[in-house]
C-alpha cells in the first residue's frame, strides 16, 4: 500500500465546526483506489486554522478499520461522520414541488390557455402557497442572499410551477420590496412567456411603482415600445393591478399615455391587458375614462372592447356598441 498525505478540508454546520481530512490510498496488489473521509480534529477555535492540524503534512498509512498510524508511535482514531451537505436550492425546491399532488383536470384546462412552453406539473396554487409558507433551507440566510437564490431558481428551472414560487414569496414580502428587488424583477421579465407569470410579476412591479415611480416609470415606457409582447403587456398592467382604495395608482395621464400606443396592438395578450387596464381605470376615473373610450371606440379590437366595457353602465355600453356597429355597416 502506498503512503499518502492528508488534505485538510474545513467544513462547518450550524451546530459544530470540524476539520475533515480526505484520505486516499492505493493498493499496489489490486491497483484500486480507496478514499474515505475522517475526522481528525475537532477544533476548539471559532475558525479552524492550519495550525490546528498537528498532522497536516505527516505521511500516514492505514493501521486498522478504526485508526490511522501517523508515525511509528502515534495512532489517531479514525472517526467516520456524516456531514450535512450544502443544499442545492434549485434541486431542493424542485424536489419539494415534485412531491406535491398534481391535478390532471387542472393541467388539461390551464396549460392550453397559458400556452406555456415550460413543463407544467399542475400543482394547485394553494399547495404552492403552502410550500412557500412552510419554507426552504435557505430561509435562514440574509434577505440579499435569499433574493440571489430565488434569482438563480427563476433563471434556471424549467418547471412552470417552480417559477411561481419566488413570485409568491415576494408577494407575501411585498412590504419589504426595495429598488434592489426591482433590478432583479426587471431581469425576470426576460423569461416571461405566459400570462400567469406575467401578471404575478406585474403585481410586484405595481407595488414597487407606488414607492419608486421615478425609477420604474421610465422602464415601463421602454417596455411599452418593446418588440416583446409580454413587456408591452406589463407596461400597462403594472400601472393599476386591480383598482383599490388601499392602493396609490399613478396619475391618469400616465396610465392613459401607456395605453394609447397599444390600442391596436396585434398580440392577443396585449389586447386583453389593455382592456383590463381600461376597465380598472374606469373604476378610478369613470368620467375621464369614458371620454377616452368614446374617442377610441372604433380602434379597439373586439377582446379589448369587451374587457374595457365590462363595468360600464348598460346605457353607456349600449351606446358604444351601437357606434361600433354603425361604423361596420359603413365600412
């Protein structure tokens, strides 16, 4: 058997600090390698240093199944231990999601309408909410580290269900969102390819918009002109994510100025988003929004008109419908 040198590895857990030595041997007779891990020293110090290892450079050989001979007169007990592995957050999260029950009818109905290219397991949203609430191993890290981990998960998972988790997490943490979060969320828009994730992300952006309008409004203007339809949709949906007296929307001028360039957009989901925002704008500014609709009623695609007029009075809705019908007869 050949002698070799131990290689010191410093490993730690939340409970203890130990110095681990990697032991590698080769049997000359068989030519096979044998490697194992041994605990040679439990450090009494807060941070182990090389001086703690009295045998760091000492040649050794295997004496028995339970000890190491370091020299002719020194024998060190050989203790096998199980060290906690550093969890891979993506693997951890995906494994936890895969253990949740799936709903086949939900998958059959939901996947076609989202048109997602991601793998969709069809875990119901209440189960995903519960999973986020129960927590993951990285929840004990700092907010900055957690954001970095969620960012890695968002950018590398291929599961639709998993991409929902950071959006759920930050919806629950919405009162703590900062400009740093928006810089990450802005990057998340690059992976958006379905309306479910798009609208969840828009909700977070809308919350940030209330506090950091000067930072976010120029980005919405950029998205409004983008060739990416999900960015165009987000440019309007992020302004009013459901009108509420508890929310502080941007000005009517800003909202309508973002809507107007998209009134005749060819993308179905942009059309739906524009109609949705006109409906929400009418809740906040009924008279001014009705005037805007009357001015542009002939430009609206059918789906946009349907969403936009959903909450109008029967009289106003009938009048606008008649105006569109009359225009079609003249065309």
